[in-house]
């Protein structure tokens, strides 16, 4: 199933007095990116968060916001490292005396040193907190992927409609191109007869050769066949393949190449009109593809 890269998911899980709430927002990105804003108690688990998201999401810029409520945060106690405070006090007093300063050492000076505080959180508390958070994150990812799939499905419907419209125009182009050959043949014959007064000197074989070459130049059957082949693979990828965004971008490039060739091989106004309409539809498809995973 093909997915959009835009979506939102929210997960919440509670256990043992601890509640974790996770919100995920996803937008377009060439690769998978994760920006996380989580409580300090979970900051060391960032790599595990990324692996969990990466196992379920292929592309997109994901913003993760999380809050934790309950006993888990209360159990994370902080104490003062008295030995560190004494050492810093002696050091600061030495600095003050050496610099000849009269200002006494105060609390703000000590707060510049983060190692005067120690975390007494138990390992089992950390494990419990991560378990609760992980379940909330998985729920948020599932909701995010559901929304991305629904949006991808709606975009795919629009693309299918546009591809079918392109197919109809290709049929018109083929019909007009086939009609063009006898018209060009008659026109070439008229020009030659107008230029040559004595029709007996016209080289019939050379004339037929020139007409055959002209017919080959005007024939767009090969381009239309390749175009239809690209359309077929495009629709199959839309229906079956997950994470097919790059493949679909490649196919739309090839379809655009065939449209350009068709336009360059014909000088008919009606065909040119169809080619312009086809390229306009492909441009709209290309814009939508930028949102596919």
C-alpha cells in the first residue's frame, strides 16, 4: 500500500501510575528524519526511539513530542554531591583570593557546575518508564501510518483518474497521426507537381522513398506503446508497492520523455494540443508524487 508522507499520530499508554503521551507529526522529506522532544528521563533512549520509528516508516520528517506523567517522574530523585560542592568551594575561594576579589562566593557560582547534582534513579524505574513510553510510541506510529495510508489512497485515486485521461488522449494522438500520413503524402505530391511542369521527369521511386521516410518520422506508434507500458507499471506500483515514491518519480520522467518525442515528431495543431494537455496532467501528478513515501 502506498502512503503519503504527511500525517499525524497520537499514542497514550498508562501502567503502574505512569502515563506516557506521544504525538508524531510527519511532513515531506527526501530521507527519514526524526526530531524528538522528550523528557530528560528519556533522552538517553533517543537511538532506540529512532530504530523503532525506522522499522515502521520509510521516508518523511518526523517530529516526536512526548510527555510523561505520574510516579515514574516522581521516583527520579536528585541529590547534592557534597564532596563536589566542597571541592568547588575551595577552588572558587582560591580563584577569588588569587584575583584579589572581595566579592564572596555565592550559590549562583556553584550552579554553573552540573556535576554537583547526582541522579539516584533506579535502573528498574528507567526500564518501566521506557516500556510505558514504547507502547505509547508504537500506538502513535500506527495511527500516523493509518492517516498516511488514507491520504495516500485518496491521492492515488486522483492519479488513476489522470492516467486514464492520458490514455484517452494517447488514442486520439495515434488516430490523428495515422490520418496525417496520407494528408502529408497528398500535400507533398501537390508541391512537387507545382514545382515541376513536366510530370514525366518525376522520379516515382524517389517520391515513394521520401514519402516512406516522412511516414516514419510522423509515426508515433512506438512512443505510444512505451507510454502505455509506463502507465501500466505506474498503476501497478500505485496499487501494490509500499514505498514506491522513487519508482513512480522515475516512471513519470520516462512518460514525460515520450510526450516530448511525440510532440517533436508531429507538426499537427490537434496533436500538439493533446500533447500539451498530457504534459499538464503529468506535471500535476509529479507535484503530488512529492508527497509519497
